[in-house]
C-alpha cells in the first residue's frame, strides 16, 4: 500500500513566541510544519517545492505579509497562502482575490479555525 502524503505547511512568522503554540496546533491536526523567520528562507523552501501551504504573518519587517505574497506571485510561486494577523482592520482590507489568498486568520485563532483555513487553501 502506498503511503498517504502528509501535508506540510511553511510558516513565516518573525515572532518566536507564537511558534510552539502553532506547532502544537498543527501536530494536533496531523500536519507537518516548518517555521522560518525571513522571507528569503521562505522563498528558498517554496522554490524547492517541499510545502503544500504557506502561512504568513501580516506583521513582518521590513515589509509586510501582503507584500511578501505579492513578491511570491511575481516570481511565479503559486503555493496557496494563508495570511494571519492580530489586526482585524488589516484583514478586512486585504484584497484576497487579487493575491489569490484563499484564507485569512485573525489571531488569536483556534485549531478549528486553522483546520478550516488549511483545507480551504488546499481546495484552491
């Protein structure tokens, strides 16, 4: 019997305090994940094709998560992206359809919210 592909997410977040919480949620949902803190590291991993979904925090330096997703799209990297933020105003103004963002997450979120966002992203 052929093994079932386990989904893997790349998480780009510069706040290390969030990493153990999100890793625990992802493990509970039976997802593998890898955290990176820089856009360059994320691009390298995505170009290697090792990830099914990208989760990006809006609050990034020196730019932001939306600019990062725009950069990916310009480089032809079309992995489904989920944008997360703790600012509801940011997410309300996000041009999801323009950036091909299938899901957004408002922090704090639950494992149920995360699961819905992941499967919505995969359905794209």
